[in-house]
């Protein structure tokens, strides 16, 4: 059982500390984003005389996605902004009208997942935003809609830093596929993008990879295999 769990752990390909995909790049970006978000939100709240937290916990989870896996569909600007803010609004709404905290929290997370899915902004930290706001609104502190101010400031500051930092360090954000290998006229691609979508539907699984990324990966892999086969054939002919 333990071996099965470890075999499916969240280990990525071997990552060095430095480089375009190095873990240090993501760690530094996350630190900068959290610091900037804290400063901006604190300044905003002080100017408006609002006694509220200037950092919300879901922001840490969003930072992991934005800076550690910036190519993930769950880590794009609309999921980060829409997923957090929509879910926070859901949590505040249900927490205000449902007296029982446990019921408000459970329903808020369920509704947030559904709304984020249909709004095309599924973002795991959004579930935490819904839970946090439902708990705050239904609890003794009785959070009001004004708590959206620090949440919005946090999320927008994080997104701004993510946009600047990721692009400066070699990762397009919003993510885009920047590779389209040319297929030789005599050997067309073995698949179409629609084939990738059809296979995913047949698998009945939600993979945290963009369809365009999968399509580009398969095309690049096919091209690499063709090139290797051609090189091997030429090498055999030479011998």
C-alpha cells in the first residue's frame, strides 16, 4: 500500500536547483509574490482603516501553482483570480445565511467546485477560499463582504508578480505552447488534436495538462523518433 502511494506521489522529473525549471526559480518567485501581496494589502487596509488580515492562507497554495507549475491549466490567471474570488464569494454568501459552520463550509466547498468547473476557472486553492470565508462568515467573527478586499488584493498582487516574474524567467504566463514541429510532407502527423480530446474522453480522467501541450508533445515525440530512425538508417547505409 505504501509503495503504491509513493509510486504515484507528486514527484516531477529530476529538478536541479538552478535553471529554467529549477525549483529555486519557483521558490524565489513565490517568496517575492507573497511579500508584495502582503505589502500592498497591508497598505490598502491601513489607508481604509480596515482591521482585517493582510494575508489569506489560500494565497500560499496559489503561489505554489503559479510559480512551481506555471504551465498547469489550474495555475493560469483566470483560474487564480476567478477561482479564488468566486469561491470566496460563495463562502461568504453561504456562511452568512447558514448558521451551522460545518454545514456552511461543506456546502460552500461543493458549490465552489461546481461553479469553478462551469466557469472554467478550476483552482484547488479556491476550495480553501470557500472554506475559509464560509467559516469566517458563519462563525463568531461574522465576516462581511468587506473581507473580499484583502482576498482580491492578495490574488491580484500575486497574479501581477506571476505575470512579470514567470515571463522574465523564461516561462510564458499565461501559458502558451511555443512549439509546433513541422511534419515532413511525405509523413504526415500520426494524430490530430481531436484524437487527443477523444482519447481523454474515453479515459474519463481529468489530467492536469493542457490539450495543446499534449498535442505538441506527441508531435515532437513523433518527430524525434522519426529523426532517430532516419539517423540510424543512414548510419547503417554508410557502414
